[in-house]
C-alpha cells in the first residue's frame, strides 16, 4: 500500500517526500547462506532491484562484514554449520551499533518463524522462495527503514526548530503544530506497516498473536470467552501458478474484503500467511463459531474470481477452536487449529472441523497436537533408534544372496511411557511439520557411522536399504552429502540402497531422476518401494533407474487367501520380469505366502516369518548373518 492510502491525522494533504529516502538501487544488502545455489538464487531474484549485494557463507563471516561496513538489510539463512542464523541475529541485536539493522530470516521450516521473531527478526521468507514475495518483503523492509531514518531526522529538525524559534512564538507554534502532525503521520505509518499484511491490508500474524495473547489472559481470569477460526483456501496455488502472483494477491484481497464485510466490527480478522486466515470472535461459543465458519465457507464457494477472462470458484476448509483456560499461548492455539484444519482438509473441500480434545481415546489426540515439540525434542535429545529387518532370499539365483541384505527402520522412544513409537504414528506429523528431511539425515548419519566404526560389518552385508521421503529427494544438496558421508566413514557406496515410494518418485520425477543418477554413478542402488500402491507405468519405470521393485505388503500379506491380491502380485512380478528387475515382497508372515512367492519367481522376502525388527547392533547383525548362512536357498545343482 502506498503512503497516500494512509489518512492524514489532520485531514491535510500528504507531506512531500523527505530527504534521505533509501531507494532499492542505493541499498546495501547482505545475503548470509552456506549453500552457494541458495545465494545464486537470491542474487538472481534481487538483481531486478539493483541493490548493492554482498555475501557471507557463515555466521562469523557475516558478523565480520557487518562490523566493517554495516548493510541496510540482512537476508539470513537459519540452518548453517557452526553459528546458526538465530545466534547471528542475537549478536547483532545485542550490539547497539547493529541493533537497528533489519533481519529477514530465510527458512524451510515453519517452526523457525516464532523463534526468528523472538530473537529480533523483522520478517521471514519461506523456502522454496517465491521471487515476487522476496522482492516485496525486501522493498517493505527498505521502506520501513527509510521511514525510521526520516523520523529520526525529523525529530532532530524539530528540536532545532524549537530552540531557534522560541522568540517568534506565534509563527513558531504554527510551524510546530505542522511538524508534530508530520511526526504523528510517520508514527501511524510505521505502526500500520508493523501490524498489517501488505497484500490484503488485514492484520498480520504478529498483530493476531498480540490480540490472542491478551484475550487468553482474560479467558484465564474467566473475564471473557471466545472462539478462533482458521480458514485454509483450497487450490490457491492453482490461481497463483496459472495466472501469476499478482492474480493470487488480488484473490487474497477479494477474499479478505468478503470476510471483513461478513464479520462484526468486534471480530478480529488477520492473514496468517500464504492462503490461511484467522478470525478471533470474542463473546461467542463453539456453536456460534461453527455457524460463522460455515457462513464464511459458503460465501467463498459462491464467489467467482475472474482474472484475464478466466473464472475460478474456490473452496476452503475451516477449523474452529473454542478458547478455554487450558490454552496458555498463541502457539498452542495454532497447533490445535492446524490439527483440526488438517483433519478438515482430509475430509474434503468445504469441511468445518471443531477441535475436540476428547475426540480420540486417552491422550492420543493431545500427543498428536504436540508432535511438533515431541519430534524436536527427540532430535535434540537423541530419542530415535535405528532398527533393522533382514531379507530372506527365496531363489538360488537371487543376486547377492551370499551376503545379508537388511532394511534399516526408524523407531522413536517415548521417554514418558518408556516404550517404542512405530513409524506409522510419527512419520505423518514429521512430514506435516517439515521435519522428515532431518529424520532422513539422522538415519543416514547413524547407519553410515556404525558401518564406519566397525568395518568388519561391511563384510557381512550385501545391501543396506534406507527409506527416503519426497522432501529429501527434492533437496539438491543431499546427493553430495551422501557421497561426502560415505567417504568420511570409509563405507562402500555399493552397500547403500535407497527406497523411494512409487508416488513420490513420479510426482517429483525430475528431482528423483537427478538424485538417482548422481548416486548411482558412485555405486549406490535404488528400490521402488510400495510398488503397486500408486500409478506407475512402464514409461515411468524406464525413465527412473531403479535396481529393485518392492511390492507393497498390503497385497502380499494375505495373497494366499485373497485371489485378487494374488493376481495383482503375479502381474507385478511379471512386469518386473519384463523390466529385468529383481523383486522384494514385504509383510511375508506365513510359509504359505512364501511358497506362492517362490512359485511366482520372487527373489527376496521380508517379514515376520524370517525376522522381526530389532535394534541395529554389531552383535545382532552377526547373529542374523549366521542364521542366514544356514538357511540360504541351495542351488539347483546342489
């Protein structure tokens, strides 16, 4: 929003531009990131602004450059070796000389946002970055910095004027009133920029945080009641990517205006970022909140957005959380709302979901809400464990059966209950909270480090399979990290086989292809996991260099009793034979199933019939290797 859109306190015309305005072309920006591709991308995005760009590849280097020549603005990556972005920001804000430099954090994790603001960050940019968003946020911070400088200059001029014009009281007072009005205008503008979203002109997340925190304090004292609504627009990306960011911004503005016209004056409406909006309704209960959410969704579904002769009808999902004295922070409220919104979106477009802590037995739902904190603590306190399950060769010609093949599996130790948590419970929330990439790296580091510490284990193993998520596949630096890790611990690349699910590989076809070719070049292999659960075809399988196909266990487990599943397994084995790929069958739990798999020509089996997962230790591997050597399928000539 331009300054002309902010009303003057006295109704007079807007003031002329003050000297000292910071044009983007004259601004000095410092990009801090340890990843060269990220630096190159930000440079290319900001080239249009014509700023004077400098680069630091570590936190300490950034502090040195700032001390030598302070920039006007920092774009600071969060995750860096050594000193992370949060520590860099803390040190800058602790120094009076650099405390006023605005910092925009650049992060791929939504959980970094609150901590970034807590250490003094002025804004954040989510990865993967959107060029228009980056430029808009940089312009926004430069404008804010300009206004601060102008305000300081104006204050200095005001003090000088008071001293110089005291003798000419009448004229001085008139000029003084005008300058005070000028100062109030600047302060109003700064307050507006700090509390409003520059796209929709609604309140922003920071303003919502302050309003909710104040209301929760009154709820704790039983002085107030209310509900919180979270609305998540469906298919917003469709408009954004098909018509451009300008169209997406206009859609958000229209939706914000529609909601504002429907809400009462006492309701607090804010844009949380992306395609999410929040509404705080004081004095209403859950029933009234559900009715309002339904009315807002109906309003959105009835609205037709038109852009460049194209029309779009969008929907949304909504979550409703009734405020009560057990909610003690804005972050806790957002976790609860996100959980309910996730369940609403899973049920389909136009769904409204009321958060209910007792909707599932015991503490399961509460634990689900707290998964973000639980997983972060597990990473920090090393609560994860590496388990493994041995594969069993079913045919004498199964390749590589002279050595043991295993799959490594993640398990989470619940310190409160002293029991293991299975992946089916913690993998979905890890994906939702963008922690799955860190978990993949944790598994990789621990497995390779164990093999490196005990080289004799490498002689026992023919292949170690690790699962990779779609998030990890999309990260361009992971392949090089794997290669460096193998070299650091002296582990043969041929030992590692990465399992990629069928749907992830196809949805991210180019990323998967580049990643696989890079690692296959050094000797690693790949297995297509959960084969048959998605929509693979001969064409996709020819494009991606998979070495093994792993049939989804949902078809294998009962194939001896379900003719349909038997037929599906047979067709998948035949497809693998045409492609010349060995097959691994999961969830083999009965000898009858193993016998059918042998008849179909399946090379490997994995399941409780042969080995129940156990913690990965040298002793366990040696024991299983001995058991395998005594049960290897004899050759036909034996």
